[in-house]
């Protein structure tokens, strides 16, 4: 069977979209190819030929869209309807976070035939078997939602969790141009032991967890390096650092290979100094330290860790020359001005480090989203298309907290003004040898410079939706905004709580 997997556009009106390395689609593509199917993957944010008319000749029998909450919903809807017109008989399925949270709403659209709930590899494989051979009953496909003859949504039993990720084939990297993406990522785990109220992982994965083994991670790194020239890898999946036994085994395996490959990863909890030292020795150059807030009261409300453990981890990272970039939200529901100021005080205690600052947006499938709806802080969109601009409306038009808007605006203005200079000052004070990498290891140095600009673009784009905004005008003058220009499209979004930011 011919199958097309589509990453829909994330563009907001006149603003271009950005994308991330398509781990989920590549994994599904690898599974489908192992079953003997012919597969193509298209990223509408990067690929020039990404319109439905471009795939009439390919004539897929099944088209799968990966849909998160946000602007890609509008793109997926319009393309799904167009594919239905151009390819009579084609079946359309939606998967990923939004389809998993609201499968019935997705199936209410005439152009969508199926919704995949949770991880998609085995569900899609069984769906193709049903469509191609009719050997199984559709009602037996776990993790699938479909329409009965009257058009009513039927939601099957949830699919049980796989015991480990090693049972999956390697991702189908050959189906994309790997070098088009600003970061190459490997998703090394699924699920998370934490129950953070702002994160959809607990709901999406059902509280279960599984990991790729250390040896399989190293094998995939080697394949990416040898076949695609990859020099640096971002390890996604919260458990990459949380699973300490596997992390240490991974580090020792990499050290033994004496590679020059480097890597980075998110860190969402405390790490001891011995582990940090091992990470640095194995090629870890930076981490995204998910502090979330400097208020212990708010961390307790979020059901996440302590400020003290994040502070100690931060200084261990600095000591061993791993660049920590702090990630913080502001504007949480229940957040007070005192809580807000504690976050700013934490940054001062950390000697004004590199940090990413973002207004909190509640996503469906999280406890905080339900909290906001129950307390009348926001109204849940009534139709699927209304979800398309939901994240931007939350960021620009709503204040879910008790923090005065002026205080938040002033803090964001300070963040924008000092974004680049802050990192330079911090590195000069705490790791001046880093600047020697411009000569000794120019690739590593310029990756850091690229990350500096990339994450800034991501945050500013996420908080901006108007072609009249100063940010849009700046990007336009720089030549980064335009129909055919892909520079901004290639600025990858960072993933938080299962949604692309």
C-alpha cells in the first residue's frame, strides 16, 4: 500500500511556520516500511512540493497527519479536504496530541476517517492491514477511533504500552532530507515518572514508560553520523536524563568509542555532580534546564520538584562546562506577583544566566488546562478550527494569573533586550575558554551561536501573530520572511509538554 505521512504547516497568517525534526513520523514510517508498504513523508514547513496536487501521481491509499494543538490544525483540515477531492477513495487519519485528546471532535470533520490515540506505530500498521486485506475487524484495533455507518465516532480500547522501544525498527531517516533540519533529534523514551500538571505526557502515555536501550541509542547515533554526516544530536524524551542507570551506560559506551560527536538534552530534575561530570566527558555540550518557575509554592502547585535541586544542578553543569539554558514560564494560573518576582530573583542568584522566557499556555490533556476551564479562566474552543489560534490567543490576549500585565511586559522587554549579551557575559564570567572553541572546534562554537538565535526566533514567533508587529518587520528587513525563504522555517521549535513551541 502507498502511504503518505504529512507534517502540516504551522504558519500563522502571514507569519511563516517553523518545524522540528519529525521523530514521530520517522518512527511510524520505519514501522510501515518494515510491513512492506511504500511510504513518503512530507513536511509542509520545509518542502517545496507539499501541496495535495503534488501527490496525485503517487496516489496514496492512506494519508496520515500528525496534528498538535495550534495552527497546523487549519493546514491539516484544508489539506485533508483537498486530498479527498483529488483522490476519491483515499482514507485520512489524524494522530498525535490533539487527535488523541479529542478524537470525536476530529472525526466530526467529513474529511477525516480515523483518529489514532497515543503512540501510532502498531495502530497504523494494523489499520493498513485492515484496509488492504480485511483480515481483522476494525473494532479490534486498539488505539483507533473511527466512524460507524451512521457517522458516529467509535473509540476503541486503548492500546497497551510496549515494553521497550528496542522492539521498533529504526526511524526511516532516508524518507527526509536530514540536513534540512536545524537539529537532528533522537526520541529515546516515552512517558515520564513525573506528573507535572502543565504537561500532557501523563495523559498521552497513560502514566506508563518505556526506553530505548543505551546500546540501541549508540547504534542509531552511529548510523546518523555515518549515513547522514550528523555531528550533533538532541536527545528528546524526558527520561533520557531521568533514567540514570541507562544514562551512565550510554555515556560510558560513547566515551569508549572516542567519538567527536556532541549532544544535548532537556533536564527536568536534579542531577548529582558525578553524573554531570560523566555527561560532559561523553560529549554533552549544553542542556535545556526546565526550571519552570523560581517559586517553590508554584512548583508545588505544578507538582514538580524543588528550586533547591535545580539550583544545585545548575552550578554542577556550569562547573563542568556544560552550558545550561534555563527555561521558565510566567503567567501561570494561581501565580501571584510575589511568585513572579521569585522567578526573577532566582535568575539573579544564578548570576543572570542564559534563559528562555515564555508566557504559559495551557494545553488540552493537562490538569492545568482543566483547572483553567473549571475556574472560568478560559473558554474551551467549541469547534476544531477554533483550536488553530488557541495558543496564540492565550499568549497575547489572556492573563490567567494574578500578576499585573505591566510586570510581565516589563520582564519580557528586559528578556528581549539582553537575550544575546546576557549569554556572552555569563560565558565570559564562568567559561571564558568556551570562546576558544571558535578556533579549536568551530562547528561546536557556531552551533551555540545558531542556537542563540534560533531559540530567540522561536519564542518571539510564538508570541507574535501580526504582520504589523515590530518582530515581523524586523524579520522582513533581515530577509527572513517571504514566500520562498526557508531560513525562518528551518528554525526548529522546542518541545515542551508534548506540543511544539
